[in-house]
């Protein structure tokens, strides 16, 4: 496994396992399979309703807690200082953990204007040593800039939708300038059309790899953190088997050139579902 060093010195596996849309019961065997396959970073969220199932796998897996990197997120309905502190306690209780590695704001909801207060609660949890690192998801440049202006602790990363059809060049450049990692969600475009793309297929063929492996490699070589999801054991293994080959600069350029600003998820500044 390859690690990145976040802006507060914490080390995080560059590739992790996402569990969106994995039911609570299904989460335990899925996460156990992932940990057996070598994953050490798990990305869940209060919204996913599977923190208990994830926690059970963490307890049963036989890998020491300090070797695992566990992320969860505060959901929109819990934004605000006090509500976020309570939501954190609830997530920790469900996971059965006494600290978290990374706590994230799930969406900025700018129209509600609560993300700064929410982030201040994350800062308090960080200062109290209850979480090793704090960050955000789905933040645009203006949302990040506000945190940089009004808060003390820089977010370690911004988890955003990113894949070859949504390269996020400008936002990624801003994050890099500010020492904030990009973590790609939906890195495989949720298993969609991207696998059928001719350029992706021909690069995969050239390297003797699958389209999924080539796309994950593109994220890694772009210096992004990546959290693919699958509950299929063979795909769980396939998605972590991406450290033994390298894309050439022309392969990277060809994949980056596929950008067409296509989202699978909501427009971040407009999303405020609770
Ligand atoms: P993804 O791009 O990881 O795609 C997952 C889907 O791709 C799977 O369900 C499966 O159908 C397919 N797939 C996976 N591996 C494959 C392979 N090797 N071959 C063929 N098909 C394969 O999409 P995702 O689950 O939406 O994103 C990954 C993780 O990111 C989530 O599980 C979650 O943890 C996180 N996420 C965060 C947010 C956010 O707002 N912060 C939003 C969505 C997802």
C-alpha cells in the first residue's frame, strides 16, 4: 500500500475502500473481504446507515486498530456546532471506536450557511484528540476559501466527485496550492460508461490491465486519494491490485483529455437534502 502524508503530518493510505450503498448487514463481510485483500482505509458516512456493520468488521478483522484508517462524515441534517458534536458521538458509538482517523463534512449546503460552524465543531474534536484529521467533501473553491479565512485548522482533504469524465482541474489546482489533498469519490464513475471508453480500453489492453485498474492508476498518478467501492470479492481484489504498473505520461494525458464535466452526483453548491 502507498501512503500520502496529510498537511498535519498524519499518514493515510492512498487507496481505500468505500461503502456507499452497502447495507449494514452486508457491510461486515464486505469490509472483512476488503481488509483481507489488503485495504486499510475505510470510507463510510452517517448517511450510509452502515457504521455498525463497518465497526463489527473492524473488531473482527484481526488487524490492529492503529493500522486502520477510518473515515466517517457528518450528514446535512446534523450541521451546526452542537449538532455536529452530538453526531460525532453517535457515529463513534455505532462504529464502536474511541477515536476516528478522519471526520468530514458531507456537503457544504451554502444556502444554509452552517458549514463554518460545523467545521468549528470538527476543530474542537480535533483539538480534543478525538479525531486525527478533519476535512470536507464536495466543497467548491469559495467554500474552501471561507474555511481558510475564518477557521484555524486547514482541512486535510476535499473529497469530491472525480473521474476521467469529471477531471476537476481548477478545484484540484486550488487544493494543491493550499496543501489540501483531493480524494476522488465515484472514482470509477460508479461503474458506468467510462469502462466502455475506447481510449481507456486500449490503454488497459496495452498494459494487460482492466479498465477499472487503469482508471484507479490514473487517480493515483495524479496524486489523488481514491476510494473505489465494490462488494464483489474479485473486484475488491482487482481494485487494489494497481501498484505493480505505471501509466506513461501519454496514457495519463489521453485519459485526462476525456474530461467533459459530466457528473453522476448532485451539483455541490445546490445540494441541500437533509
Ligand atoms: P465507484 O466509482 O467506486 O463505483 C462503484 C461501482 O462500480 C460498484 O458498485 C460496481 O458496480 C462498479 N465497480 C467497482 N469496481 C469494479 C470493477 N473492478 N469492475 C467493474 N465494475 C466495478 O462509486 P461510489 O461507490 O459512488 O464511490 C466510491 C466511494 O466514495 C463510495 O463508496 C463512498 O465511500 C464515497 N462517496 C462519497 C460521496 C460524498 O459525497 N462524499 C459521494 C459518493 C460516494
